[in-house]
C-alpha cells in the first residue's frame, strides 16, 4: 500500500461510527401491560450504549459542514448524562479535543469512561440552578467563550439535535412497528428525542400520542399539565428532567405526562432487567414506569413504544448495587428499630465483607480496596475474633518485620468493644468520635459494623 493510501485510510472515521442507529426493537412479554402491547427501542445497543450517539455525531458533522469546527479544534459541552460519552467517542474518532462540564451526581462509571476516551472533565455542582456561575450549562458556555478554536455544542439549543431523531429514530420506529404506533413514551433531557419524534409522527401518524415521562422534582410534567413553570426539586435519575424548558424542547404535542419518583424509576429498571432481560439505566426506568402506567390505564388495546435510553453497565455502582439502594432507602430491608438498621452490610444478609484470621494481609487489603471500605471484621466460623483496618496493616508492614504474606491474626485487633442492638445513638457516637468503628453484636452473634457514613445515611433517610 502506498504512503498516500495509508494517509487516506488514517483520515477515515473509525467504522464504529457506522454502527450508530438502526437499533433493534423488542416487545415486553412478561410484564403486565393491561390491554396494550408495549415495545422497547433498544438504544442501549448504540456504540457507547446510549441514544445520545445519534445526535452527538449529527451535531459534530453539522458543525464541520458549517465551518464552525476546525481540524484539531475543541468541543465544549455541558452534560448530566450520556451526551458526554457520545461526544467523547465522536471527538476521539475525529481527532478533536473535548472538554465536558459535568454535575457531581453523574455516575463514576460514566466519568471514567469519558476520561478513558481522552476527554477533559470539569466537575461542578448539581445543587445550583440556571443563572449560577457553577451551573453546568452556564459554566460550559463561559469555558467555550474563553477557548481558542472552541465550539460549544449546546445540545439544549442546537437544532441538529432533534433533527437527528426526526431523520433516523422516528423512521426506524415507524418501519419496525409496521406503520402502526398509537403512543410513544419519552423523556426530556435536552428535548431532542421528544421534539424529533414529535415532528416525525406529526407527519406520518398525527393521531399518535406523545407521552412525557419525567422524574419527580423536574418542572416539565407540571408544565404540560398546568401550563406553568413551578419550583424544581432534586432527583437521582440521570440524564432526564430539567429545572427549565430547553429551547429545542417542543412540548406542544405532549398529551399526557407522568411524574415518576426515584424509587419507582430505579426499581422499574431493575424489574425490566429481571423480567425482560433488558439491561438499562435510570432514565429508562422512568420511561418504563410511565409506559406501564399508561398501558395499564387504557381501556382498549394500544401499541405503545418506549426507549431503553442507555445501558445499565453505567450504573453498576448505584442502582444495581443493593448496598447503595438500601443506603438510599430504595430497598426496604427488615427493620428492627435499633442499631441493626444502621448496618449497611449485615452478616445475616450475606453482604458483609470479612476475612479469616489465617487469610493473608494481601487478601484483606484487596477485599478492602474492592469493597471501598477501610476496615473488615475478622470472622472464624461466623464468630467475631477481631477487626482489621488500614492502620493495622500499615503498622505491620512499616515496622520492618511484616509483609503482605503475613496472616491477618498477626495484625488484627482482638480486643474489640461491641454494642448491643439496643444501645442508643449517644453510645454509638462516643465510639465513632473516638476514631473507632462500632461493632454490633446481638447475643454474641455478629451483626455488622457501623461507620460514620452509615450513621449519616441513617439520619438522611430519617429526614427524607
């Protein structure tokens, strides 16, 4: 191959970009959908596992055609979800720099993913609203204004965003549903998907209902119902819901809106995985919960479509983690009304991270690191014989006589202070304030550990 041919090949877009779109559509067959048939468009099958791949590629290529984006230039975008991932893939594929401004509620998996693709991340506050200098969209706009050869993608105001869905997502659904669609349930992040689908189906099937699925706390569902903008709240679901109406969001054809709380959203997504095998994220849970409500409220058969917006593998540390779900109060474990309710990893539930006295210090260290804990109980046939924390391991290794091959019993603390489940919060605080971890034992049976973060989670749940 000639050097010219090699150069030409290197300038081509990676073939992975050609896999964006043309995603499958499947019917839900194991969940109660009333008189309706419910279908899911699997946008989690796009290259980054997200529907945002469609509009990210379309917006970048539109900027290239318009001369707004020069070779080697810098893309800047505000993202609370998957748009950042999609732009990171497109930017890496086309040789652009990318700066992403991300609210601090974004999952760690997404942040690590965009960084792996070469994006620069700026983490900002998620507890401020539009007009505040640290609000993610305002901050992104200011960074773009100061960046030479920078292009602010602005998914919330970029007309190519809805156009991508009008030209690709809509026609695909129409063909896959054999020109027979009664309702589409969709959420609003930037508004591109809803507006694009609304525009397309207004032409091919004007009677098709557009249904909004909105997180509780977002102002959009109330706006649809009351035609006014109310006070926004907060929500855990990522990628959809807003505290303002995005400029490209055309809500005029929305006929029904559902406000879905975080708990229902996350449990619905988990149910979707267990019952239908669809592994999707938190926003999909909101859409799916709203779609089920819509279907079950009908009195006559309807063919309903909703969307698996992104992949669940971006939420393994959150909504698919039982410990995290329990900490948030979304999984309701057996309640004892005593200190056992503060233990996030109960021995009786099989969720405790522990070591044995004859395990190596390396084994203990690896378990603490993987579980992201700083101490582990030492159990011998289920009986508590000691506790090992990071400082114990460090002391053993630094005294010049120890190694990671040593057994846990050589470094553990075996003189432990325990609390009965009936002990009060004041007794618990005394132990925690002394720099120790609280060990809960019920009639000589080990229950688990209580840390400061466990106490904080308990107090937060009580307030909520």
